[in-house]
C-alpha cells in the first residue's frame, strides 16, 4: 500500500511539474500566451505598442483629449497601430531596410534626425547666440559691391610707368592707347563681392577688396599677363547689428550644432563597425 501511495505521489508531482513548466512556457516573453504589461496597449509578436504612443495617436487622430475618445474609436486606432506593426515586422523579415531603396533612405533619414534631435529642439540662451554672432560676424554683413576696371598690359612698357600714368590720369583713352592696355571688363557696372571674386579670381579680388574709391593698384603679375586695377567705387560689406541678424544667427547656430552631433554620431558608428573595403577600392 505504501509503495502504491509513493508511486501515485511521484506521478502527481510529475504532473504538477509539467503543469508549472507549461505555464512558464506559455507565459514567457516571446510566446503566444502572456499578459500585456500595464505600460503597453498591446503586444504584437512580443513587441509592445506603448500606451503612451496609443494615447497620443488617438488624440492626434480625433483632435480631442483621450478621455473623450469613445471606446469604439480607441479600438479603431489600436487596430490601425497593430496593422502597422505587423507590416513593419514583415518588412524587417523581408529585409526591406537592406534591399528597398525607399526604405533605406527613410531609415537613414530617421537615424540622422534622431542624432541631431537635441540640436534642433534646443533653445539656446541669448548669451550663447551673441557669442556665436561675435565669432562669425562676417556672415552677418551686408553684401558689398564694387565698380572697377581691370586692365591687362599687352605692350612692352614697364608696368611701374603704366601704373604711374594711370594714377595721374586714371583710365583716359590716351593712356590706354599709349600703353597698349586691354580693358578686360568694360562697362560692366557694379558687381557684388561674390561676383567680383568670380570674375577677377582669388588673387586680384584680394587686391581689389582693400582698395579705396578712385584708386589704382600696383601691377599684379598673373599667368595671363600683368594686371592693373582701377577701383571706381568700393562699397565694402557693412556688419548688421545683432538684433537685425538674430533669426539668421539662430538658424546658423542650430545648423552648426546639428553638424557637430552628426559628425560625433558618425564617428561613433564607424568606431564600433567592422568595415572592410575591397582591395582595389582602398
């Protein structure tokens, strides 16, 4: 009798153990049967739809406080979010982020936006903006203009003699004819500084920007010959006051901060990645 009782006891213990193991199996995270945590509105293949996201989605959808959204409407919103989550998971299974160009582009954009989120939402102090303005004041100046003539010496006369003659009589036709000067940009009118830099080139522009009105430069030797500038009118860029430039300063401040965050994020990603490049492309 005792042996039979022991056998029954062992069998009962085994069944109880199986029941406990089965309960643990079917209530474990990642299985079909489990409870939804209080912070979640639903679980889709063990991935949560957060209650906070659900509430925000319902309020945005119906433009009213969540407490005023009917139960039927709540179910509609939740069904839509479950539908979206199922399709997102299916897209990941099919490796859309790795194979579909639109998905890849959207994913890259989302990660970049996340990286610079702090910079785009930051509200910098006035002191920080004014410090930034002072460090980059050249950005906030009016666009300068200049009206000038660019002569190239094509004759054999010494350049110093030509400069002296121009300074005495400026751009008179007699001087131009006598010294065989070619006027490269006649009657062009005023140029903005950026346009003058393009037309003149870096070296001549650096000479021109320092010249006063009705001045003649020294001779400048370039690959295409000797140039002499006659500055008729130089309206140099004038700095704008901080109060007038503030909106531009704010935009530039945030863009520069975002660029720094983006660079730091890229450095971090490259630092932990194993990137191997084909030998012929290194």
